[in-house]
């Protein structure tokens, strides 16, 4: 089962961070469906200070391109992503317009 790790920063504002976490305690049903329909079988997000770390486990048919096309076609996903922009701060070297950045695995025991 493929696994991907991504990272992103939140804006350094305790109130915004609390709001962001509240949204993630009960994501919208359409967002959950868009995640699972894309082939993501498990997703976890961890936070330290303003840094977020996401672990995604996927089925063999998952691709980031397919997920991006599905997201572009969904008005609910676009509404969610626009809302999340209020809280998120792109990393210094993130691609222009990018948010979550794919991390490289450098070690495995």
C-alpha cells in the first residue's frame, strides 16, 4: 500500500490554529467522500506549533494528478480549499500556488 508524507505550515495565530483544528474534528461529508473516492485509504494530520505533517495511505490506483482533477471538478472541494487558505501558510520553497508539499523519505528502519 503506497504511503505519502506531506507538510504545510499554518499561519502563526493561535485563534486561527484553533479554528483550523476544529474544522478537522468533523470534516464536511463531501470532503471525506472526495478523499476516499480518490483512492486514499487512510489520512492522518499531525501538528507541532505551526507545522503540519500529513500521512496518506492509498490504494494502487491513486495518483496526485487524478486527485487534482477530481478536486478541480468539485465545487465543495474548491469551497473547502478556499476556506483553508485562511489558515494555511505555504512553505518557503513550495511551488508557486502550492500548499501541501510532498516530502522525501530519507530513512526507514
